[in-house]
C-alpha cells in the first residue's frame, strides 16, 4: 500500500510538468542549441492553436556565441505540411527575459 501511495503522489506531482513539454524540431538555429519548448495553455495530448488566442511559448536554449540580434520564426506542422505562425513582433531581443545570458563565455 505504501508503494502505491508513493506512485500516486509521483504521478500527481510530475505529470503536469511532463505534459507541458512538447516535441519540436529545430529548423536551423545558428549560434544556439534549443533545449526545450513549452507552450501554455496546453491541455490534452494535442496542442490546438486558435486564431486570435494568446499563448505563452517558452524556449530554453544555450548560446554557443554572442547573440547580438536575430529574429523569431515559428512554424506549425499539420499532416505533414508546414505553415508559418504570424507573430506581432519577430525581433528576438524583444522576447528575451534575461539579455545578459546571451553573452557566451568559454571559461
């Protein structure tokens, strides 16, 4: 019974975090390696994007060089065909929370 209780506790604790992460393909980032992508709200097994709705997309990455400028490009893939997602602002620096972390250090 104790093992079952621990499994239920683990399930309740970790499943929301596992469900948050989505599968992604890096389409050629230069100077950075994408580590993870999270989208919220993300309910269920399939992410449904509705026109006009607001979503928060968090992309964790490591920089391999100093990044001074760039642009954000998102594409969606449905049944094997891709289409770009239009963003209001595609300037990378307007979407970064911590600018100082973009400076690469090789020590």
